[in-house]
């Protein structure tokens, strides 16, 4: 069984046709997509930067990070606590839709298939209507 975060509450969101979640402990706010400024020579998964409350925030497309090919409206930005990033930089993820915050029981969380890759996928949450992939933004942004 996968180890869940201290709060066991997650924010569920859509990327293409699939539902993903992150521990609510990492999330500071959810905002509408604003004007993005592209940054030359940025990694391909960085869509650009935007000003959030006076702080330059890198906006990442997790579809590029996780190899998701489905297109979507990318209407919201999930902004994470800056302490998750290696340099303490502010970062947010473009998501198609924010769904809900839910409590996850440990017995509903399985380890990811295989070795879990780089640690970004920490588990798979079983639900009656399918699965939710639990990802760890700290693992994605720790480099």
C-alpha cells in the first residue's frame, strides 16, 4: 500500500480524460489562467510565467511532464507552496479542471504500477467509478 500524506486530503483535477490528485498540503491557491509571458530557453514543460500577488510564478504544463497527449481547455492554475521547488521558486500547474477536495482512506491507495518511475506518481486511488493517479509535485520540482 502506498503511503499517503499527513492530511490524507487531496485536490482532484483533470488532465485530458484522466483524474489526478495532489496532497492538499502542497496547494496554496487555485486561480484562473491569466496572461502568461513566455520565457526563452525555458524547459519545454514551462508554459511561461505570470504575476501572482507580486511574485513571479512559473506555470508548468503537467501534461508535458507526465507525457499526456490529450488536449484540454487548461482553464485553471493550481499554485503550490514554494518550498516544494528546489530553489524555492513559486510554481503552478495548468490543469483542465479542478474538481474537488476529498479525504482519501489509506486502504483505497495502492502503490503505482512498476517502480513508480521518478517518484512523481506516489499511488493510485481506487474509487467506484475508476482510478485517480496521486502525484507528488515536490518530486517533480525537486531538481
